[in-house]
C-alpha cells in the first residue's frame, strides 16, 4: 500500500478576514477571502491536519542579518523601521538558508489569528504559532523555479514584496498601498531599481486576488502564478 499522503492547511489572517488553502489526499482547495463571522462554521476548521501554517498580515516586521542580530536587540532593531507602541510584543524567527532573522510584532489589534490557532490543531493535537505573512513569503522562495523570484502578497492596504535572483535575496519590504494599482506601482519601482525586466519574469502571488487584478499583472509579466 502507498503511504498515506500528508494533509495540510495554510491559513492567512488579516484585519478584515481570512483565507485558507487545503491539501488533502491529493486534492487542493483555496477558499478565497472570508469574513470573520464564518470562522466557527468553516468545516475545514473542524478537523486536524498533519501540517498547519497560520500567517498574519502584520506590517511590523524587518529582516536582520544574523551576524547583526541578538535577542536583546530585537525590539530596538524593529523600532528602527516601524512604529511600535510600548505594549507591542516583539518576537523573532530565524529564516533557514538566508542567514537572517525576521523580527516582528503581531500586535495589530486583532484576535482572529489567536482564535484560529486555538481552533485548528495538528494531528497530534498541538497548537501552532502564528508567524507574519512575510515569513511565509521568504520560505516560499524555494518554490519558485525561475531565476528571478518575485513573490507578492497584498491585503488591507499593504503590499508584502520579496525579490531574489537565484539564491541571492535582493529585497524584502512592506509598502503601504491604498489600492492594488498603487501596489503595482511599488512592484515596478522595485524591479526598476533592481534592473529586473518583468517581461521575462514570473510574479508569484501568495494571496488570492481578483480576476481583474490578476489580468492587470499579466499585461506586464511573462507569467502570473499562485504559490
């Protein structure tokens, strides 16, 4: 008999709701964006999975080279690039293979991510931590087969953008973008500064987007894919 395929669910949480993608027994399903009022009636949340990933769209994050980082300086490092309140909790997570540490705060005045993390458990009944969306963008670089790797998430007025060439990380940043058109502006501005040609590049979407938004990207990029 073939070994049973592992089941998994990836959940993205924002201030305005959540989305999820399920891989189970060779089948995949992506929900699209849902309102927080549906969390307790979502059937996919009523079972357990071999792997559970939960991300939060927090713009309060910064990537620090490992040789410049120490746990005692985590808050100071993050406060240099984002505005922190005295009550904001600061955490950090090492990024394997990049020689860097992601410093972040999940304190964005929401409770949905905590509720979901206490609801959706692993097969062993374990709770999983909530990491920032940027963490999963960085971990997705290996999934991009092109030499130019452009990974994008957009939600609640913020663009999360990671760009790499081969194994070299070129950019990891969050931009405040009031709409998707503004988000596209920042994408193309970053590509121009890095001298990358979108016409020979694939842009990888880490969040669900509308059909019009996807077609808009197709006008400029060689290909648009979801990861």
